[in-house]
């Protein structure tokens, strides 16, 4: 991996984010995310390899969303100009959403079938 990734999926990560520097650390993060309740089904991440905006905040957000019960998940990337989502089969649900620290995060309907 190039740079360091800071990751947030639990409330306590606001003060102490998970720091990821290797592929093994990312694997452990995903394993832990899969073990969380649905209220913590999204992990947002920021890479130190990218520059911050002039206001000091990251110029991007990358997220991994998981739903172990349905064996699906999704990815999104937002650079604050454009959003990209994974594309999968249409969800069996009318609405696709996950939770990030208790807040609902909507996904497009076709993003929910990534296995």
C-alpha cells in the first residue's frame, strides 16, 4: 500500500481511527467490520497519499459497506466532485442502505448485489 489509510466505523474511531498500512491490516479491518452489528456496516477511509483540500479536510472518501446476512456489500468513492459506486445485480430490497456509526448511508439499488 502507498501511504497510510485512516479508517472509521465505530464511534470511538472519531478520536482514534484505525490506521492501515499493510494488506494484512486491511484484511483484519474487513474481518472486524464483518463482525459488527448492522449499525456499523460502513467503514469510511481516507488515504494520506492524496492531498487535503485547502480547508484541511480530505479531498476524498472511500467506503466499504457490508451486509453479512445477505452476503453482499458495496464500495463507494467520493472526491467531492463525483461519486462512484460498485455496480452489481439489482437488490432484492426496495432500498439499499447501510449504517455508518448509526447514520443511514443510501446506495443505488444496483450497488447492493456485489458478492
